[in-house]
């Protein structure tokens, strides 16, 4: 078990008043959420790269759409990141 995981579980048991079993379950849920968020980020980035390569897709307009409605999910953050790094953005 890593030092980080050991510390996280100890903290959950002490401050969260969890049993070892509850802390281990919580750790599993926590790591699953992180992995899901990372996967969603890369899915968003991949979709943005596909869109940016379409002839009639306006990358600048797509980026501008996030100004009034900021990215609020891992997928949207990945999508915006993909647009910004696509090489097609002229104003960002």
C-alpha cells in the first residue's frame, strides 16, 4: 500500500470516523471517480480534435461559447483543452 493511500485511509478513519472497511470502500469510490474524470477529460479532448479537423467547424466560435458558459465537467474541460491546443484557434 502506498504511503499516500495509507495516510488517506488513516485520515478517513480518524477525522471521518470510519472503520477500516468503510475507509477502504471510500478509497475505492474516490479512485474510481478520479479515473472516470480523467477518462472523460480525454474523451472530450478527442472529440474536440475530431471537430477541429472538420472543414466547416469554427474553432474560435466553439471556444467563445465557453466564455458565458464555462466548462463544468471533465468532458467539457477536455473538449475546451482540445480546441485550444488544436492549432486552429486564431484568437486564443
